[in-house]
């Protein structure tokens, strides 16, 4: 950056593509800002500058720039590329880190992690946070709202089916459900099912949805031209203590896509209790609330 450009930035102040930090003590916030820049229009973070554009020089040692680069790498997923340089402003040293607007392949968004992200372990999506730059603010965002849908994303849906209650105590509930891939959906792998909280068990796993054509005949499925799914599969839970469950549960299907991202499709269930022959009987209904999101990422590449 030329001296005239730097002076112009200091005069203009913070904005959509510029952020000032007074020292490396604000490095965490600086990296969050870089993530917000990358998810928006790109931008520069200047370290050693007050909010009003006044230069407050920072101490720059032998490994200062390398340490900043390592922290950006370790606390972002995927690792955020940044161009870092030392600048001289009237004899005072400051540091600028520049990132471009970018959409990383497969992941679709840059994320910040409070803890260093291990390069060789799967990453829990709940431990990552997306940011987006709006004016002079860095806004926390649900990463699924920032991330655009990709053609490789499986579109799996799940729904409650029949509920059978044994007509005597202790009440034993058998819960059946349906899972299917929307028309044109890429394949979902290792499709399994659970309740949250885990008040019942389901041992069924489908290796692929939609079913591979060669296995369609032997799979439990239905084909129809009237609804937007290509293969409908059943699964069942055994729930021995449903009366002890909380009033709201989640029926969840977990699966992986071709790139190793872990997804969940979920539907909210509501539990009530009705009187029948002077006894309390559990009654479970589909509340109609559906969600689908990424819950885990593969190990990142440095």
C-alpha cells in the first residue's frame, strides 16, 4: 500500500471494507472482522490505529507477522488466506491484514473458532461462528443463512408416521417414521435416526438415499409421480418410557454428503398425555417444524 493510499484510509475512517484495531490485544476481534470481510466484500484490518484514525504504533518483533498469520490459519475454517504487511506511517509502524471476498468450495462460507481448529479431526459446526460485514459492524450470523446452497447438498426430509401405544402400563410406544430424498437430490450416505432427547432407539441405517437403482427392488420404498420424492423409506423407534419424556422432542436423521460434511434433518414432535379409562396415555404428534443443516465438517486442509 502506498503512503498516499494509507493516509486516505486514515482520513476516511472505518467502513464496509476498513477496520482499525489499536493493538494485537484485539487480535481475536481482528480475525473475526477478517472473516466478516471475506463473507462480504473483502477488506483490510489495520492494527496500530485508533478508531478516529490516529496512529498508535505497535511493537513488531521478529515473528509478529508470522504469528498473526498462524492465528488466522488456526482460528478460521477453512483456513482464511490473508495478505499481511508492515507499513510505515511517518516513522511509526502499523500492520495491515487484507482479505478478499471469497466463497470457499464445499464449505461455502468462512467461519471463526474460539479454539484452534485441529487439522486432522472432524469439526463440530456448533463450535464455529459466521460473521458478515455490514457498514462498520461485524454481525454474527447463522452460517446456514450466509452459505448458499450447493448442488452437492443432499435434500433429505423426515416425517413422523404412525404411533402405536401398548394399551397397558408400563406404556410402551412404537414410533414409525418416513425419510426420503427430494427429487434431484444428491446421494446421502449412512442415513441413521435418533430422538433428542434419546428416549427411544432405532437401529436402522440406510447406506444411501436415494436408493441406488440396483438395490431398489429389495429396499423398503414407494415410488410416486404425485409427490416430490423419489424413494420413501420407513424406520421405527422403540420407546419404553415415553411418559417420562419432555413435552418437546426432535426426530432427527443424520447423514453425510459426498464431501464428508455431516447433515441433520429434523422435525419437532410434541408429547401430550390423554386420559383413557382412567389412566394416563402418551400421545405424540408431529408439530410441523422442519429444519435441515450442516452439523459437522471434515478435517480442514491447511
